[in-house]
């Protein structure tokens, strides 16, 4: 190999490697910081731009059991969700600042592995050895803590205040003299964060449902705010993706009370009516649909489920892109609740529009009542491979036709499969 050719190969490999690295780095984010919850919530103030204007609030915080005190242990809980379909190995960092100065000794850095469509919850203890205004935030890194993947959004940090003896003396002086002292801090009246309702997850099974089949819903509603909330109304609806404005109600669950950080789980069962259109559906969950609760964030009360496919016939085997061996067992299986007679069609036309590009099993006018079919000797792979050869195709497709006693018919979706010839096994 010449030196020039070697240099060209190295340059090409480097460009490909850089391109792949850039592509991976710019993939859509599949991670989400669900919440930051504190065990003691007594905000004085609670926000980056909040100010102090009430000395009475500072004095009351000393006797309020919900307010963190000097020497207490503050528990910080956060949740990181993996919304992708592959496991994620991440580094989680919980940062603590006091009066805008980061405390390295309070920092948590730990690596976690999150399964697909799962959530990991992290608990961190902070010993409150200093007074002042605390800020808690979360940052997600790669597993080597080299690259930041996700940071706490502005305004989602958590704040709390521990007054010093000097702060208490100033507050007493203000109350006794009736004079408001102007200074760097202006004390606001004692108040908690408002509640904040957020759907942690909306899951539906099965993802492919038959008309008349029961679907199971599991929904987790979380109060990520700083105060309790009472009499929470929720609305669970479904809609066809082609008709998103036509929503139908599944349930209207109510929750009597939810504490900060509490999760309420709704387990529901539902059967879509028989007159529903076939196609793709989604479940949409809405907390506080009539906006009767004052929340920290009013824009996170709605969440949608995964897409559900509704049909009359569900194909089971072969699965999409399955490969049969030429000398192996050929088996077709499907499910249906509303049809009693069936036949399958196999061909090389992915839309089954050309009648000369597919054939029926059983052949002719025969139908079967079973929901599986093992082709007769010679039918497969002989007929299928002959069709592929004559049409110069290398992929096969199959679907099921269902028939009721009344003569009404329905057609399933279409799966693709292939047949591995014997002469390929040793290649």
C-alpha cells in the first residue's frame, strides 16, 4: 500500500469518526429531570429574584417545624426519566449553593443506569451547617462526567432560607420600632411554594388492541410543588390521531389530598366501543381540567400516552421482517375477537393491489375457523419462492382476511417476511 493511499484512508476514517460523534452528540434528548423535591420547604425566599419584606415571616420560621433550621438534615430527592428505547448510563450531579457560592463538600456525583422508559430516583442528604439562602439544582452528565446532557431549567431550581442570629435581631428591631430597615435583603411574608401537578407517566397496554379487547391504563400523577393540594380533579380521554379534536372521556378520577412529592397512581381498564374507527389512538390525561387550583406551573398538566393501534385482526407470527428457513416449519398465527372465518394471503406486492402477485391459503373458496395455519407441503416455500423468482422480488408479505357469518369482511395490517434458501446456509 502506497503512503499516499494510506494517508487518504486515515483522513477518510477520521472524517467518518467525527461525523458519527457529531451525530450522536446531536441526537434528540431522551432524558428528563422530573422534579426536585425537598423534605423541608419553608421558602424565605423561594426564587432567584424573590426579595424579603416581612420580618414577621423570619421570626415565625424559627418555630415552624416545616422550616429547615441550622444543623438540620435536608433531604433532596430528584427523579431522572429515560424516555428512550435503549438503556442509559448517566452521571447525576446535585449542586448546593449558599448565597450564590457553590459548596463543593455538599456536592453529589454518582453514576446510574436507567432502563428504557424507566425512571431513577436519587436521594441526597445535606447537613445544614450554615445560614443563608440555599439553592438546589440538578445536572445530568455522561457516565464519565465529561459532557453535560441536561441541566435544571431556569426557574426550576429549589430555594430555601435559614436566617442567621443577625437576621433575627434585625427582624425583631423592625417589628419593635415599626421601621422597615432598607438593606440588601427585603423579607417577604412567609409562604410555601404553590402545589404543582404533573403526570409522571401515562402507560397503556396492549399497544396493539383488538376492537372489543380490554385496554389497561396506568397513570402516575405527581405533586412536584411545595404545598399540599386538595380535591384534585383529573380527566382521562382518548382520541383517534386522524381526529384529534374529537375526544371521548374514559374516566374522571378525583384525589382527596396530595402532599408535596406524593405520587397518585390510577389503574384503569377500558374497552373502546365497537363503533370506534379502526386506526391509531392516544390517551390524553389532564390534571385540574377546569383550572380550579393555583399552581406553580399551569402548563404541565397534560400528558399523552404511547400510540395504540386498534384493529379487528392482529398479526402475531411471523412478526414483521421475520425470516423462515426453507426447510423449516412455516406457521402463521393471528388474533381476532369479532370474526369467525379466515384465510391468509401471501405475495410480493406490499399493498396487495396486483392480484397476480399474491395467492390465498387455503386456496380457492375454502376458509378456516382456526386462528393459525400451517401450509400444506408444497404450498410454502414452493409457491412463494416461485412467485419471488417470476416477479424478481426478494421479500414476501402476508395479511389475514376475516369473515363473519353475515358475510362482512375485514382485512388485517400487513407484515413482511422472508425465506432463507438452503443454498445460503453455508455461504
